[in-house]
């Protein structure tokens, strides 16, 4: 598994989940420590999302007449 596939399958969704968990941590009324670190969790998820979303996904090799060099002529 290449890094691009690993990024698309695990890292990008993990950063999105971290942002959602940060919002939940901010809004919950039971734990003061979770509320205190809610913004930090959101920022970690946001930075992770900004980094991982800039990595292009793997290219899938296309087959068929459109990719053949002679088809463009």
C-alpha cells in the first residue's frame, strides 16, 4: 500500500473525525478537561485535514481506446 492510498483510506478520515470529536468535546457538559481541550482537538484535526487534503490520490490506470496514443490523432 502506497502512502497516497494510506492517506486516502486512513489519514484523511481520521483528521475529519478528530474535528468532529473536538466539536463534541467542546459542547458536552460532563467533563471539564474535555471541554478545555476541545479547541485544541479541533485545531489538530484542522491542521491534519489541511495537510492530508493537499496530497493527491493515487491515479487509477485507465484502459480503452481513449488512452491509446493513436486515438488522439
